[in-house]
C-alpha cells in the first residue's frame, strides 16, 4: 500500500490533462528533486533516495503514489510542483488533492 496517494486533476473538473507519452518524464519529474525514471508501476515510475513515485493517467487526472521512506520528502510540495508543471504543459488549470 502506498505511503501517500494524490490526484492531480483539472481545477474545472472537466476535460483531461493529456500529456504525450514522449513528454512524461519532462512534465512529471518535478524540478528541484533528485529522482530518476525507473522500472515499476504506472505510466511513469521514479526512483528517489529510499522512496519511489508512480504516476498513472486515470479518470479524472493523474494518480501519484509514493512508496518507501517518505519521511524526508515533503510529498505535498512534490505534488504541487508536478501540478504546476502539468498546468504549464497542458495549458489547463490544475488542482491536487491528497487521497490518503
């Protein structure tokens, strides 16, 4: 079970946050964080120092799940940065919510 789960969605609650497959890493790897793409669950899986992050394109937005030792990661700020980058990429206003 993930240590924290989030959803990044359009703030209008309408439409999709479409990101081209060849742009996933560029858009979903948050600037300022030391994470690298790796093998694992989802459309994009990231490896950090002692933790992993999975992204999955789901209705109504992007699911973000953290696993491992997240005690030294501000997961809210991590997801907020990703949401800003998704907004920049798609031109659609975003919001994020913590699911667990």
